[in-house]
């Protein structure tokens, strides 16, 4: 556990409702500070924008329960942030960015201004195109300090994950590609709270991918990865190595995307303290513990009609806190893990999800269900952590969003979200959120939004009202697409690849 000198806990706590404004592009993010299923779902399910999109946003929000307590008090917040998703591929430079991050000012100075939300950006600098490039990735999210408490700012720590290194690409045949990444990463964790779990670490490793194409749409691949993790604070964390390999098949056609793989993962925790009873008394020594687990993935997206898409995702992985939430961004149709617990050891993660999207010329309906399970039994060596995580954690989510274009410049969304959480050794908790959102396209790049939201966590309720202004630095922000030469408005065409069918595959 990391101890820092700082202000005490006698200050007013800001609840998860206060974090809502920091995720300005997420209509129903009142229940989340970190990236979650709901935040990504509500961000991508709306028909409020088309094409590559990136906007600077600012606004004001009032919540009547900023402390997220039974008798909590209200507060007003101001925020400035960056939201959207965009990608580019060029002869010398590629990038991909998915962001919903902001700096929030609390009018009562409850907390200092800090980044809140999430950010994931990748870049590829092609030094020798087709053979040698330099890659970089930066991800920012937030972790739960106490898995048994709501995701309030008092219960969150910030995680910044930076990766860089060379990439080598070989093509021994016209249909075979070999990609090797040699990577160094630095993970920084910190919190405005004086007490938090310090999981800052250095990482060394690499990724290997060998792919053999059978046609323009189908291929077989093998991929492997290895990383060695060295923590700064080893009093509460055990260094470990993580190695995994898998083989898979990928099909990407006009109507279907299928990615299925299976393999094996091994984790070796180093210098784990073990107490042994001997005839002369208790003796403590250090051992290396090894864990093995099969890994598998099924990612299927299918256009069942020209305006309907069904997506299914099922996976089992042995991961750690820093890489778990990135998995969603690395899939063609992302699913994103819920807020992770700040523990240093790897854990088993299983997720099952389904999404149905109906997209008409003026109306979009999206329904998603997710079952997420995490097994933290590998973290037993982390006994000195601020809060020992439960043996198992399970989340079940159901989300629905209806978006309607009222006029060429007005769009209306209404959404509901339900989450049920089971923690081993604790009572279950439910979280519900209802939201309605009106967007006014003031200009080609300017959108004004008015939002009303209500959330209920474990019987604690809060209401929010907000006004937000965004300026699109990429994309016009317009909902509809007109035919060449004018004419009837058309909805953006669906694709089996991208989450809202607007972006190329990463």
C-alpha cells in the first residue's frame, strides 16, 4: 500500500455522478468513472455522429448527490475534454485513437483538477515501409482501490500505460506475414487519495504474429507474447512473467467477421513469500509459483440484414490489471472490461457478450448484454494490499439505447442500463441508470447537448442535468448522409467490422 502526505478524508467526497461530466460523450456514464461496458456502449450505440470523429468538449453539470451518499449534497462541475474515435493509415504513419477524457473542475474544490475518463492511442512510424517501424501506445484509465465500494473518486486510482519499441515485418511469401514487436512499457499508478495501492512497474517483452492468408478474406495465424513485470513497490506486489501463445482463424467478409482462437497462458510469480512449519519453528522463504490456463476467444459479427447486425464475443484469458481493459480496443467490435481492481497479480478473466443493432434512416436501436467474471485467487500473495480482492467477482449488464433523428439538426437519445454485481464474501449490488439526451447541430462542427440522467446504486440515488458544447476537430458531427446531388437522407451503412461501422479495422 502506498502512503502519501496529503489532505485528510474530512473533505466532501465526490460520487460517481460527479464523474459523469468527465465522460461527456457518454450519455449514461453517471455510474462510471473508469471505462466500462456501459460507457463504451452508450458512446458507440448512438446515431449522433458519422465517420471518423474527434471533438473538444466543454460544459457544466449539476448533480443533486455529488457525494453519492444517503444524504449527499449537490455540486456543480465544469469540464473540458476530448472525445471520439478516429483512425488513419498512410504510407509513412498510421494511428488509431479512442478517447473520452476530460479535466474536471469542482466548484467547491473537493478535488484537484485531474484527468478522468479513458484514452487509448496507438501510432506506427514507418521508418522502412514494409519492414521496419517504431510503434507507440498510450492508455489511460482508472482502477478500483476497494472492490467492495462504489467507483467514487475516493475509491479510484489513475493508471497510465505507455508502450514503445521497434516492429519488424517480414513477408517470406506473398501470402505469409511475420510481425515481431520488441517492447518496453512503463505503468504509472497514482491517486489524489493519500492511501492507495501502488502498482507502478516496468515491463519488458515482445509480441510475435505469423499469419497465412488463404484468400482475400480468410487466414490462419499464430501469435505469442512474453513480458516480464518488475514492480517499484515489491512490499505488496510480486514480480511476475506472463507468456502466452495461441492459434486462430480469421474470416472478414462483406457481411461476416469471425475470429476464433485457442492457446495456453503461463504466469510465473517470482519471490512469493511462503511460511513453513518446521521442528525448529516457523521459517519463511521465497518460491516461484507457476500458473497455467487455456485461453480462447470467439469474436463473431454478422449482418443478418442490410440494417441489422448481431455481435457475439466469448473469451477466457489470464491477464493482469494493465492489459485487461485494452483487450476490447484490440478487437474488431470492441467489448470492454468493467472497472478493474487495483491488484498487482494476474487473474483469470472470462467474458460473454451479445449485441444487436438495428439501424434505419432516422432511428437506431442497440441492445447489449454482458456477463463478466474475474477470479482473483492468484492474488493471495497480495495480502498487504489496501483491500484484499474477493476470490471471485461477477458482473451482469443489460443495456438498451434508442436514438431518433427528429430533424436534420436535432437528435434525441433515450437509454437504460442495469448492472448486477456479485462479490465473493459480500452482498450483491445493483446499479441502474436512465438517461435522455437531446443534441442540437448548431453548425457543421458545433453541437450543443442537453442531458437529464438518473442513477440508483444500492438504494443511493442521484439526478444530473447538463449542458455541453462540442467542436469537432475531425468529422462534421452530422448524423445523416445525403445522396450525391441532394435528395433523401440515408443512414450510414452498417459493417460487420467497426463498432458503429464508421472506422476501419484497427
